[in-house]
């Protein structure tokens, strides 16, 4: 029996918006229909409606998302106050270490950037608020996953594929579980070229008043600048200090 409270047209409209992404930044009507399992006529109506609302743009052949969709993420972040509460501390972290630092939250298989102060451009692709990266190949993803229980982590591993991006990416699920468990025990995670060779990052979790992991902050640098051991020695104490301050700031909000 169908759910009388389920609005199919809304679900299909959201499916159209969600079908755009990396590798599918611009698509034809046919491509959108194929990715959403909609007929061309139905897909066209949804696309044109979203165009009139300003969420999608078109050149009459291709369609793509507009910056207006970022309003949803902005509203989400404002609800929790994450970016606002963290920004001054992320700025102070960047100034103190002379390195790029960021904050992210977990959205199943990906981390989503909610605050960032860039000192140097590290990754080949630009990282900004709202950027999504695979959790298993980032240090922030590892500490965010460390907030899961072993049972929750097993369920996460069962439903997600661990894509290998570089020779350093952990694609073995048993090995990744051990690394996440180590991050849970140690209170930090170090990633060395797991997403892009030559990039090293160190992350710690941000916890709420119940000690639940709600976000992560990191510092990222060129791998040739210093060893992982030196990065931990020099950067971990201030990362932990800023994580506590952000947690306190969120409690006050």
C-alpha cells in the first residue's frame, strides 16, 4: 500500500536536483531522464520548473545547478551554528600554524566542508564551503567515523564502497576499521596522500556536551614540508585546544 503522506512529485523533483554532481555537472534532458528513471517529458517539466525557480540554469541543450542551491546548505549550517561558531577558531588556527585549516561534518559516505580558512592552495581541485570529499580517504572522515560504535561502523562499511584514489588510499574494509578504531582511541587521525599524493592532513573530532562526535577540524599541509610524526608533535596540541573551544562555543549557542 502506498503511503498517503508521501508526495511523489516532491520526491521526483528532489531526485532531479540530486542527480547533478561530480562528473555530471552539466547534462542534457536525456541524461537527466536516464539518471532519475523519469520519462523525458516528466524530467523536462521538473527541469523547467527548477529553472524558473532559479535552482537550475540551461542553455537550451544542457542543464546545471546554480549557486542558489547553496542556500539549502547555508540554512542547514545556520540551524546548528557550526560554521559561525567555528570560524574565528579556524582563522586563529590558520594564523598560528601558517597552514590551511577546515571544519567538516559527516554525511554518510562523504564529509561536507562547513568552514575553511585557506593559507595555501593544497589540493589540485579547489575546496570551499559545501565541498564533499570521500570520508574514507580524508583525516576528517576518519575521526568523524570514529564517533560510530563498532556496530555502526560495520553497517557503514557494508553499504559503502572504498574507492582507491591513490596508492595510499585504504580500500580494504578490515584495515580501515582498524584505522578508525585507532583514531577513536588516540583522539586524532593522520592522512598521508590518501586522496591526493603530496598532501598530508591531521584531524581531531569536535564533541558536544555528551561527548558525541559532531564535526571535525583539520590542518593540511604539503607532505614534503614535515613528517607525519612532526606534524602530530607540532600541530596536535593546538588542534585539540581549538576543538574544545569550538565545542564550548556550540554549547553556548
